[in-house]
């Protein structure tokens, strides 16, 4: 069967008898959860953030069940607190942490390497190189977790997560829960126990490094010994394509390293080269063993590798490629009918800067909107605004707001808003409530009223939540009611205390979204002022004579263009008319 890498991981977890999974959506890891929920006998959920997801998995493991949590690499930072201590505790039922790295930064804020976090946390890291290995290695990860009493990180990358390969399906193995036994010394990480836990972890990692020399997920391929390659993950595929006759040590376990196996392999090849994407994690350790090798002196430390790059760097081959056709530039832009465009249009008109956050709405930083000035990490917009206010004073931020999506607000924005209230800050937070986690493909969250499996759930009321935190002024506004939104923004930024505006309208790409109709232009009324084009809706184009046309196939009838037109040159044909 052909599967995405993410689908194969979900399948491997199912076959391994996983019982509990928890995750927060984050490209490129999202599809693992969306596939594992399809299997009977597996509990799967969206958690508010990655820290919670990790704690859920740890709790299930403590209770004796096999568990798994999933996240992208920046989500691992959020989950670091429980995982670092979880490494000291170990497991009862096997526990796997799926982490998807993003070499090339296709959908992330940075290009961090999970292997380095695994080393710091003293958690083993294994890395598959194709979909079939993704399935098999996931199963092995549970076995290794229980054998060595440790959580295990399964590292994947964008290329593996979203590429397809042949997978050989096997039946699920129902694994009996391990009995729970109260063990304060193991499970309570107070200092006296943590000291002993650290000793245990070091011994465990040393034992695992020795055992790794005969571990089945590490593979040696001896061919031409004039050149030897040590690699792992997706780069293995590039090595096999570019240098099919080279001797290769393919590491499935990338932390801890099989030192004995590496030394043996190095002794049998004339030239040793380390091929690994991102940081020189393997290379630096090989050098520390006293083994001469090459690596980042040949290859970049940024981005994805390719077979062509290896041919060029190692063989001196220049690949002649035909010049691709030059497509017109297509800058990233919000979708037609996106409620964020309407909100940003108001902020732009009022010349208000926005401290931004992680989501589709980060596109408010680029033209033609250009209102978002900062984006750091999940939930950071509110804290950034607070920091500005404490540095520059309340008057300074009266032309600033914080913007944050509904899912991101529940992820890590709540604590930031609490901090603003607690520390007597001033400032306005705009929650861009589009009723979904839009950027990662429309996943539910605690304020949508649906679980990962589609079941009805308690729907968090954002208004009540903000008021419970101590925010006295909370306004809910239809994102496309430009007149009222303008009035509310003016009023709230003028306040000398914290206020929240919930700019509310569903994402136009939701399956449940029903467009009001289609907008159309009346050319004879158009004065060619171009105001309707200012928000940058991709459904609108300027004609050669200066008038405007609206592509009916793209229009979602949001009416923002009508609001901007003061001459009645745009009207809405409602659905059914």
C-alpha cells in the first residue's frame, strides 16, 4: 500500500498497540493525528498545546499503556519541560514522541534540529528514511522505549512526512497494559529523586550506545571502500541515488550513536564523509571519537539536501538542467473572503501597528496589508505588546494592538493575557476568531465545540474566558462589519487598561462555510479610485481602462470591497437570487 510518511507513522503506532495519542497540529506533523484517529482501539485527541500533549502521553505511559504524542520541531520547545523530566522518570507503557523537523523552513519560524534537543534531554532519537521504515521504526520505538525504560523520539522531516512510499501492512498487536505500581522514587521528580534519576539516565544511554552496535535499525552496506558515507533519514535516499556504489553506514538510531559500529566502519573505508541535514550532530561526535571525517566543510548547514548536490560536492559533476519557465511572481496572500483581511484593512486605515503571532494572519506583515510588525512564536504577540508598553509607556502603544488567532490564543495566549492583567498593563488584544486552526488545515480546538474524532464537546466561550482573566472590556465584532469594527478599535486602543476585541467570522475554506453570494462590479459607476483593491483580494483585478473586475469563481461574497467603495460601484448578488 502507498502511504505518506505521516500515514505510515500512524499505521505503525496502531500496529504497535498504541492506546492513547495526543497532539497539537503543526505542519509537517499534523497528518499523523488525522490518520491515527481513524483506527479503532486508539484514543486520539487535539490538545491545546504540545506541553499538554506530552503530559497526556506521559500520564498514559505511567498508567501502563502505550502512548504517543506528536508535534513539529518548534512544538518540541513547548513540550520540553515535561519531556526533560520525563526522561528521568522513564516509562511504564512504551512512549513515543513524534517530532517533525522542517529543513528548508517551508512552514516554520526557524530550522532547529531535533537531534540536538534529544541529546540535551537524554532521550533516544531514531530516524526513518522512507514510509516503510516510518511504520517499522515506530513499532521499534515502542519496543525500545519499554526495553530501556525511556521515552523515544521518532524524528521525521518535511520530505519524509509528505512523500509517499510502499508500506507493508501488518496486523495490530494488542499489548497488555503494564500494571501500575506506586513508585515515588521513580515518578516524583523532587530533587532527591531527580539526582538518582540523572544517574539512571546516564547509565541507560551508555548501555543503549553499546547495544546499538547490533541494533537492527542500524545498517551497514559495504561496497566500494574508497569512500564511506555515514548518514540517516532522508539523506540516505540522496546518497543511494548519487553514489550507488559507495559503502554506507545508515544509522536508524541517531542518538545515542553506535560508537563501536562507527569506529569499525571508519576503519574499513579510505575516505569518511558524514551526510546529514541541518546541524553537524553526527559529525561532531565522530570527530570527538578521534576519527577523521568530512561533512559540513563540503555541505551546507541550512536547508534540504539533494542527490544533485551530492553529485556536485562529492563527484565534481555539474548537472545540466534546462532553464525552467519563468512563472510570474505570486506573493503569499490571504484567501478571498478571509476575515483577517477585513480586520487588517481597518488597522491599516487607522495606521495601527500589530504585534503578530503564528497563523495565516502572519501574512498581514506583507503588502498590500503591511500592518503586522512582529512575529516570534505561538502566543508571543500579547507578551510582546506588554513588553513594549512596559518599555515605552501607555501612550506609545495607543497605535499598536496584538493580533492572535483563536487556536493560538488557547495554545499559549491565555497566560500572556493573564500576565497583562496581573501586571496592570495597557493595550488592546484582537483575537482573530475564524473558528478553526486555519494554517495547518482546519483542525478543531477547544473553542470549536468538536474533538479530533468529530464528537461534540464543551465549547470554550472566549468572552467568558477573557473576563475570567480580569479583562473588563471585551467586544465581539463581525469581522466584515467594517464600520463597527473601526469604531470599536478606535475606542479600545484609547483605553488606559487592557481590552480585548474578538473579530469574528468563519474561515472561508471551512466545509461548513456558506458564502453570502457573489460580488460584482457596475463599470459605469466606477470612478477608478482603486480603493476596493487596497486590501489585496485575489478575486479582484484592475482592467486596462482602470475599472475593476471580480472573478466570480473566486469570490466568497464577504463584501469587503463593497465597504471600501463609496460610489456604489460594487454590489452583492445573494445566493439564490
